[in-house]
C-alpha cells in the first residue's frame, strides 16, 4: 500500500483526492510545523488543500500523525527515531525532524517533532537492466558494485532491482535490510518480490549483518543500503576478503565525493570494483557515469 494510506483524515482524503496523473508520480508529502503541507512529484510540487483550504500544520497535527504511524508506542521505536525516521509497511519511510535528546555523547531519541516527510518507496522492475547491459557492453565483471547518488536519485530503487536480477540469475543473495526498506518485511511477508534465492536479515545493522551473513549463510553476494557508519567500511572489506561480492549504496553527488569518503584508511573506490554514479534529476535509478578500477569507463552523453 502507498504511505499516504497511513495518514489520518483529513490529510489522507486530501492526498487521495489529488489528480491521478500527479498521484501516480507522487514521491513525498511533507508536513512542517506552522506551514502548509506540500506534495512533491517527480517534476512538480503542489500545496495540499484540505477542503479547498491551505491549512497550516499545528503541533497537535504532528503529534497525532506520529502517534498513528507509531501505533501509539513511540517509545518502542526509539531505535528508528534516533536515526531520524520511522518505517512503514511496504518499505516506505517517514523522515522525522525534531529536537535531539543526548545522553553520554549519543543521540538517544527525538522530541518536539516539527516535521514529517512521508516518502514513497518505489518498486521499479527493470531499472537494473540498463546497468547490466552497460557492464556487458564494456566487458566489465559484475563484482563488487557501489551505487552513489544524492537523495531521491533512486539508489534504493536500483539496489532492489539488482537484488532481483542477481537472484533470478541463481546467485545466493543476502540482503542486510537495516531499515526494512529493501525487502519491506512486515507481518510475516515481504513487501517486494526480490526472487527466490535471497535471505533477508531484517533490522540488523549493516556491519553485524554482513559479518553474520559471511559466517553462516554462505552468500555469493551481500547487498546493503546507505553505507556511512564507522564500522561499515571494515565490514565491507572483511566480506570481500572472504570471497563474497558486495553491492551497496552511499550518499554522494559525484565520483570525487565518493573518493573523499574514507574510514580507517579505507577509501570506497579502493574497496569496490565499480562505482556507479546516478543522475540527480529525472526518473529514479538513471545512470550518469560508471567508474571501474578507479577509471571512468562510461558516461551518459545526453
């Protein structure tokens, strides 16, 4: 189901009343304290009208919405909240803005919620095909692959379809789904069909999940989303040294930004065989350029 279904009324009714053409390409619905709600599509942005009025969001609105999506047990979801999001069934994510609560130099939770961003997870089958074809045309080995791009460029969408492609080609794939977005596991079922040759470690940290997978599940390939924690890079390096191929994503706008990401003396282009840079604008998962062994081997000419 779409993430807007989990909104209480009158917001849900207002979103579902948007024109079908816009609703089909709706990516985000953003609630900000003391401001109107805005809906962001692939190319357009429109204010949300409630009963034909631009209604400003009150604190009581935010508190009610977050109580609904957290099933009135926000404390039980502190681990997610301290990272700035709540996950909905279907792999959708609600970004949360508010005041950080610190304890012993760590953020332990968030209070005074001032913004909510309902972000739609898209399942675009076939989005990986263009990447696979380029690799074949350039005679590149489908080894360890890092997908890089800015927010909303389609990194998770592309990863999801790559998982499906590798699984359909009989690779044993372990998915480390820390935020329940890639496989969208909920209530005993997966929200996305990723093929028959997958194992999913749902809710595990990327580092712990990669270490567990290489020890016990015997994967050909491990897939993780959004590298960034201090222990992620060494875990990727360890997995590769065991002979397991790794596919991952990272927030970065250019190859130079990727090259600057270092932890413990490890640089991402030194770890991964290939780096795929996605375009900033347009449909999700569109490739801008590909680097292999630290050399650019392909660039979109358009």
